[in-house]
C-alpha cells in the first residue's frame, strides 16, 4: 500500500503543510505497551491496514476496544479476521470530563510519544519515516524502563550540584 501524499506543494510555507490529511494509528495493549503503527492518508485505509497487521502479527489477540470513530463495516472486517471488536463510548448523560473506558491507555501512549521532539510535530514527508520515529521513541521508552533512567533524552538534565549563573 502506498501512503505517500500526492498533494505536495512546490514551496510549502511549513513542513507539516505538505501532508495535511495523513493519519497515524497507534496500536497498544491495556498496559500501554506499543505494538505497531500505521501511517496512511485515508482513515478507512488505515483502519483496515491496522486490523490486517494486528491480526497477522498477533494471532492470539481476540478482543479489541476502539473509540467511537470506527464504523460498523470495520467491526465486520475484524470479525472476518477472528477479532471481536467493541466500540467504546462515553456513558450517556455524562456532562463533565470522564475518561472513556480503555481509551486512556492509548492516550497515555500518545503522551509518552510527545516527549520526543521529532514526534511533537509531524515534519516527516514519508510515512515510513514517521513510523520509524515512533519505533525509536518506544524503543527508548522500553530501554528507560529497563534501566530505571528517568531523564528525557532531548532535555539537558540539570544537576543539583550545578550552580546556575543568572544575569
């Protein structure tokens, strides 16, 4: 599947203006552990591609929770792959902010990804590069979890013994 944008401008004002309609899907488990990413131009293509990759790469998974943006035809497509897809929705009558069940794990993973400079904005021109940056960020996250290092890679750590000179 080719997901490169075809609406490239000859002289874009901003790098992210090159691919306005590109969409990125991240697949995590309940613990927020990253499994795969799909970056394509159209939402329907991304949903179907993610379900194919998810079903092929993780044959033991039988249930998937998705948010309300998914359509019924994708639920039927998941059923053909042997995956029970449940669309989670906000409880009726909820007025204030309440997390949607199971959705918070994905949102937390997006928060972890935003700690990496290259992922805070989408400047990549090729979807494969964007996917590679997500892979690198999640590899960094897992390595930090294994080594108990808490310093974010792109920020300079300040030592408590270091004296700051002002003025």
